[in-house]
C-alpha cells in the first residue's frame, strides 16, 4: 500500500512537470513567430509579414534644382546627398508635411503678395516653411513667429515687441520685416543662397565663415550643422510642395485650409478688456486671438495712442465650407 502511494505521488509529479514543459515550449513558439529569423526577416509561421506594404523607398533628387533662380550643383555628390537627406526626411514626416501643405492654402497667398511687392523671389516663402512650417512657433532660442525673429532683430526691422504687442506674430508685418532683412543681405552678398544662409546664422557669423574659408558660395562652405542643412531643406520643401502628388501627398485644393475672411478696423485708443471688445463686434475672445495673435494680453493699453489694425471676422467666419 505504501509503495503504491509513493508511485502515485511520483506519477502526479511527472504529469505536472510534463504540463509545465509543454506550456513553456508553446510560449517559446509563439514568441519566435514575432522575432526576426536568423536571416533578419520578420516572419510569422504560416503567415509571412509583407514588408513591402509600406512602400518605403529612397527619394532621389531631381536632375536639377534652383533657389531664387540660382542653380544648385547637383552633379557634386555632397550637394546631391544633402538635398536627398532633406527630401527623404520631409517626405516621410507624413503628418507634419501634410499639415504644412494644407496650411499653404491659407497663407501662401499673403506671403507671395508681400514678397512680390518688395521685389523678392517667391522661393522665399519656402524659407518661411523651413523656419516654422507656417505656424507661429517659438524656438528654444526664443525666436518667434512664422519668420522666427529674435526680439532684437525684429525691433531693428521695425516690429513692435513688448508684453502687450508682439508683431512677430503678425504674418503681414513679420513678412515685411523678413523682406527688409533679405534685401539687406542680398545687397551685401549679391547671392540669394548666401542671403538665405545669413537668415539662419546671421550676417556677422556668415562673414567670418566666408573670410576664413575664402569661398563665396553656399555649397562650397563648411557651416554649422543647422545652417549647413538649411538651404537644402528650403529647396526640398520647394520641390515637394510644388508637386506633392509625386511624393505621395494627394491633397485636393478643397482640402487645403482656406484663407481667413475678415475685415479690419483702425484702433487708436485703449482696449481695457479684449473679451468685451470682441462682443461689441459680434464675435468672441478666441476668434479675435486667432485672427490677431500679435495681441498678447487681454488688453491693449496703447498709451502712445498708436493706430493698430485689428482683424474682425467676416460673417459666417466659423462656418465650415
């Protein structure tokens, strides 16, 4: 009887051990179907993953590329590789590039008209894209707005910057200021590519690089990482936004954001409460701030009695089309 009992205990133990072993083997099998095989391919037993489903491929530079009428020497391998780096990064930054294309429908018309008025090539709108993706961004260095002005440079080119008013957030006025800067830079360098580079690193710093390296061509200069990629990024945006379908972005004109509809009123008096001001003009604080992001507070004390133009939404401003 005692031997039979001991045999039964051993039998139960053996069955438990076998059960645990089988479970472990099944777990390893399940895990292995999710892991790369020895040759590096991800396979699922009986159901291989289709690695072609994403259709990821290298985006090559076109045969030629120009910025503001000046050709990039794409026959040079370093220049071609630099442009292709930016083309690939922008193309595969799907959501950011998609949003930029949609925003272009709202803002390119305004930027183009100001560039034309000031005699600048319209390619400079892509510099604005490279700076901010057509948004009122704030950089870690505290550069602000569509054109990413630092406060001292903004004030030098005629923008008001204080606690209540920051015209770096005003697309029209900041575009005018950018035009003034770029015209000054072109007068100095007689080259639009170098003018664009100076917008990123400053004329003083660019002057030092040109003097030290004894070259007067963007593509022949060794620059800091950001400025060294800057022109190629601008040109890549130009290439992609000029023909987005070629790069996989199929966006109809009616899918782009429409320009805001508004009218302007001249204000040369204090506004002590912007929310009350909005109600008087049949709108609300949110819409006034959307149209006038340069108004930074809930009030405009305007002690100097300057005349400001404040945008007021047109009728049916918020109705989706």
